[in-house]
C-alpha cells in the first residue's frame, strides 16, 4: 500500500473540499487501524479513514470509489484489492478522533500495543478498540490535552475582547478533565474583532465557510455567515481551529440560532484555573441539543450525559427554559426537571 498515492487518488476522484468552491469532497483522510501500526501490522489490513462530504456519500461518489477499485462491504466500509480498507467516518460520532488517539498510544506505548494484540486475538477488532479506549484517552490527555487551547490562547492574547473556547473543549474545561479527543477546537469571537485575525494568525490558512463551501477568508464576513476555519501544521492534536463570529453586544451572549435566548456575558464566559476562557456548559449543551432538523449527534449525547449531573441549579433552569422555548419536545427536558 502506498498511502500517499491512495489518499491523493481519493482527493482527485472524489473532489477536494478544501480546494474550495464546492459543497462536497474529501475533507480529511489519514491512515488508521492496527494494520497501520508497524508492531501490529500482522493483525489486520491497514486502513484509510476518510472524512467525506456529504454524509452519507452520494451515488456519484460511490461510483467514483468503484472506479478506483474499492468494493463496498457496507455503507461505510470498502476494501481495495491493493490490500487496504477504506472507512468513511461518521461525522457525528467522534470516531475519527478516537481512532487517532488509539493510533497515538499504540505507536508510542509498547505495553499498550501488547495489550491490544492480546485483546484482538481474544475478541477481534471491536473488542480490542473498546478495551484500549481508556489507555488511548489517557495517552491523549497526557500528550495533547489542552495543548491546542493553550496554543490558541497565546495567539489571541493581544485581542482585547471577550473571546472564549466553545464546544467539547469548553466542556473539558468545565469538568477539569479531558473527557474525549476532539476533531476541532472551537473559539467564539466578537464579530467586530475579525479584522485583526489575519495579523494574529499570520501564517495560518484561513477559509470562510459560505453556504457550505470554502473560499479564502477576507474581512468582513457578514451575517448570516459566521465561521472561519484556520489551519496550521503546528496546531497540535486537532484538525483545525473553528472561529465562530458571535454577537456579544450589550454585555450579553446571544444564541446564534434564536435571538430570543441570551445569557449575561459575566455568566456565559467562565475562566479555568489556568486562565483559559470558555463558554458556560449550559450554553454549550444548548448548541449540542441539535435543532428540529437534526437531533443530538452521538458525541453530543455522550457529552450531555457526562455534563448534565454537574450543572448548577441555575444552569439547569436556564437550559430547561431555552429548550422549552426552542424544542419543547426535546428528550433532555425530562432530565433537567
């Protein structure tokens, strides 16, 4: 297997989403699975883990995979006669990040690799992945953890504005532990600060997400557009920095999906013991609750189950009120009573 050639073929034939101006294509592809670890190569076929838009793949994309020689095993798993397996990641499960964390521990911890071999021999791939999940997360917490957040905090330090970390890493900061590995690092910024970003992130690739397609970022990015994706080879442990331009006017955090919902900024913006600002967990969970068109993703449901017992009474009441207003049938409401 020549992984670089195989990955380039996927981008060529499925399209390169990062190339811009298209709503589909390859977002990311990496080697994975025990067969890609030198000391475990005899256990299983090497794999390519593919992040592809849209999800699930279109008929045209499936036909392109067939032309490349891939043969479908199921909707997400394809085999290649050249001797490798292609797995199309489920964007909402967190599987890609989990597999990357597993690769990290298997490649750098001989004891973990031996334990994985024993588990694989006893119960197969899924059993071994599950058995080594705690070791993979512990290794990830030691070697990555909050490193991306600290790196970005250093870059944004000159910004005299109430920026804050959001999404899953914000929940890690709330919990005081790295609860899972993450694909991205999400950061909220006041919309009016965006003109400073090219200078603060000099040397980074900056793309704006416009109607589901990429184009090079150029200020100003006006509503309803709000996302700037930033990439740099030195960004540790995550694929990108997701900058979300937000309305933080009037001393309030405004919920982007419904302007009726706000939270005083002094309550919405928390600061960790080591000085990292983050969005309050009740506001993070409101985003993770999904929308009428999209229920909570698998990783968001797991985040809720971890965090819900730690919410204060005011936080629970606020989240319950926000969900009652926006999603009165939401299944989380019963747990917030």
